[in-house]
């Protein structure tokens, strides 16, 4: 397990092989940590909503803080029309945040450091936002590619750029999260390896780097979850309030 | 520092060599992509439904309850404040009325007192005048009486003086006439 900094990202099967229609759907360590993250969220919310106190306890306060944090984020970026999508964005934010945070524990697995996971989430958001856009505005939704107030000469160029930027949304959204998580964890692993290989004499410098990087990575873990959620809100805002 | 840095770079190179054989990103190995996608969708769906159907309404209810409670409390506080303000106004009004009453009473009593004093003063003045007149009368009477007394005394004194000086006894009536004449001449000076 030690050594290769990429080793931590390898997926391996846990338990029996599940094969449905020729597709390998086995339970893996990635699945395990998805379940663990979701379980932690649900337990946290269970404890946080167990007692309905006017003056909240610690866990209740944190749960309510998450609620108001996400609610404010949505209302600030996407307005009141985005209220029906609040549960989805809340779940998304919590899931990404807790997957990132659980991944910070040593010997754990970071679900969000896999491109396939982030890509599926990003693609789902992209397709859902596009469907919502067309459902709300019909073909007028295509005017999202034609920003107003642009000189006629530049309009074809701008439209092409807009289309490309729109289509690259799922890629940028997924790669941002995946690359951040992977790079951070790889770096931690590399410095951890230095600590071992430099031994008692030289290992202190990379150890201090490791400590600092751990702090940074916790910040990144939160920040990337926030960025993922807020970009979803912004895409949703484009689809709901069509004014470019 | 630079030596350390070189050391690190060398180490990275060595490590890179060591793991070159098994290098590569496990993320790009499609072996478990389907599994990851499947479990992600499954886990996230369960998470989404339990959060949206169960936990979010609970949190929202609690937040709403708290907000309602706070609003109610604020309303109560405002009501109490209004009540106390109206009470204060009432109190001030009462105070003002009392002040007005006091001034009124003061004016009234002053007027009454003035009247009283005036009446008494008039009465006393009348009495004083009466007494003055009386006194004047008495004085006049006394003066009148005193004139005859003076006449008598003067006559006796004159008789005595004459007797003592000359040793003769003069006719009383002539003395009396002389005294009366003198006093008539001089009485205007003293009375």
C-alpha cells in the first residue's frame, strides 16, 4: 500500500462479484466510501434534527448552519425560482463535501478523486439544466448563446464561443473537482513518502510540509464542494432566469 | 535549503523510476467505471430522497418555528412597549391636568384671599375712620373742657400770684374777666 502515490486511488473489489447483464457492478472500496459518506451525512442529519429545540444544540446548530448556508447560496445566485431544486443542491453539496472530507482521513478512499464519479454528477447536472432550460423557455433557451449588447460583427464569434463554453461545462465542472482532489492527495502521499525515505534526520521538513498541506487540503475539500454547488446554482440560474 | 531541494528532486526522480512500471492513473482504468457509476447513482438517490423527504422539511420546520417564535416575541415586546408608552402618556396627561388644577386652585385662592383681604381692609379702615372721628370728637370735647379748666386754673394761679405779690385780695370777677380776655386772645395760638 505504501510507496506509489497513485496507489491510494486504485479501486478494488470488496466481497463477491456482482455481474448484471455482463456489466461488472461489484461492490468496491469506492462504493464503500460512498456508502460511508452518505451514512455519515444521514447520521449527522438524524442527530441534528432529533431534538427540535428553540435554542439549538451543537449538532442541530451545525445542521441548521448547513441548511441556511446552502439556502443563502441558492437564493443569492439563482433567486427564488430555484427553490424546488434546493434539496438536490443541498444533497449534492453535502455529498461532495463529505466525500472530500472522508477522503482526508488516512487510509481512506476519496470518492471524488475519480473522474468517472465527478463526470457523472456533472453530466447529470448539465443534462438536467439543459432540460429545465428548454422546458421553461422552449426554443428561446437557445438565446443563451446570443448575448445581448454585442456588436453585430462579433456576434458569430461570440455565439461560437458561448456554445463551446456551454458544452464544456460538464468537463470543467468534473475535471475541476477530480483534479483538485487527486492532486492534493497525490501531493500528500508524495510528501508522506519523503518523510519515510528521509528518515529521522531529514524527515522533519517534509513532515511539516505534510502538516501544512493537510490544512490546505481540508480547505480545498470544502472549497471544491462549495464551488461545485455554486456552479450548479449558476448553471441553474442561466436556465431559470434567461437574461444574459 | 538548496541542498535539500536538490535532494528532493533526486528522490522524486528515483521514485518515479521505481514506480514507472506500475505508474498511471487508476482513475483512467475503465474496469470499475460501471460499478462506480451504478453505486454513485444508487447511493446518491437514497441520500437525495431521505434528505429531501425527511430531513430538510424537519430542519425547515424547526427554523420556521424559531422564526415564528422570534417574531411572536418581538410582536409581544412591541405590544408591551406600546402599552407602556400609552401608560406613560396617560401618566403625563394626569400630571399635566394636576398641574393645571394646581394653577387654577392657586389663582382661585389668590383671588379669594385678595377679596378677603380687601374686604377686611375696608372694614378695618372704616372702623379706624370711625374711631378717628370719635377720637377727634373726644379731642374737641377735651379741648373745649380744657379751655374752661385752663380758665379756672389761670384764674386761680393769677389770684394766687397777685395775692402773694401784693398781699391784696382782688375782686374775683375782675380777675376772671382779665384772664378770659387774655386767654381769648391767646387760645387760638394753642388750640
